[in-house]
C-alpha cells in the first residue's frame, strides 16, 4: 500500500493544474461503519493542498520566512459516498480563482475507477502574520498554482444561517493536541468538535444513517492555546448547526451538517 504523489496529472483529473495524492484508506481514518470519517476526509484535503504547495516551492517554511500564510475561511463539501477501509483513493486539489487577498481552491476524492466521490470548494485569505491582517499576495505567491475551471457544486448562501435557539454544550479547553503549525486550532478540529456535540440519535435521519453528505464551515476567528470554546448546537429540519464561540459569544466557527 504505497502512497503516490503526482505534480502533473492526467486521465481523470478535473484540471491540468491539479495535484493528486493516491493512497489506501487507513484503519486510523475509518469509524465504526468501516468507512472514512468526515474529519479524515478533511485531513486528506488538507494534506494534498500542503503537498502541492511544498512541491511548487511555496510551502510552509517559505511562507513563514516571509511572515505570510494562507488561512482557510470557508468549506463547502459534497459527499456522494464515503470510501471504505483499504480502498484506493486519489485526493486532488487545484486553485480556481485569485482576487485581491482572497483565493478559491477546489478539492476532490476519486475512486479507483476515476469517479468523483467527493467534491469541495474552499475560500482562503492571504495574511500578513506580522500585522495579523489580510494583504495582497505577490505574483510569486499565486503564479505557481495556475487556475482551473471550478467543479460543479450546488449553489449555497454566502454564510451559514444560524437559528436563534441553540442549546449550550460542555465547553472545550484548547490544549496542545489541537494546535497546528500556525499556532491555531487546526481547521479539522472545529468540525470534529461540532460533530461530537450532537448525539447520534439527535442527528437528522439521513445524516444518522448515511453520514453527512453536505458540509459547510464558516471560519471567523482562530482559537489558540489556552482558549475555551463554547459549543452551541441545534437540529434545524434536515440539518445540524453548531456554533463554536468564546465566552462573550464571539464566533470561532460555524459548522453545518446535513
């Protein structure tokens, strides 16, 4: 079960600028049903985008030296099916748009036959880490990626609509295991926190029986080591919504599963 990285793809890749990573679904990535979990799927996307940046010479160390970083601001993920244990899959990504200090990037998971089984769109902001504010990337920050035609995705609202009445759940202390190389809570952990706030029997029926098929995440503010995150959850029709906030109600992230 060897892993394969490809900087130039053909035969199934949605874009000539796509970068792909082929591997087998690991035991550590599956849940009780023997299928890849949602956090594992997000981690696979996070990995492939990191691998692409490193392969292009615009990776973490290079950006850190310039006191710059790309920060994820939104996920929209559509899952046709979750792959199973040991199934060979290909994770891929490509940039679709750069404008001002923002960027759009698509992700996907292909099965062994080349069929897309997961599609995702994501939004990013380019940050000046010294000033802690968005800034416009230079040509050398974006040119290596190129741009590809975006995948077809269902239409979505600009932001996740949060219902008025949410129940407060047990607070979560941010420890070292949640922190990534940017000294922030890793993007995937917010989704894991949200999913764990909703008891299995409380999930909408489709989500309970088949797993979440549509996932959206709005990232508003990064939580750091020592913060306390206060989850607020609600079942709203066919969707579950979890708002992750600080003690004053300032939002770190909002997660929608349906």
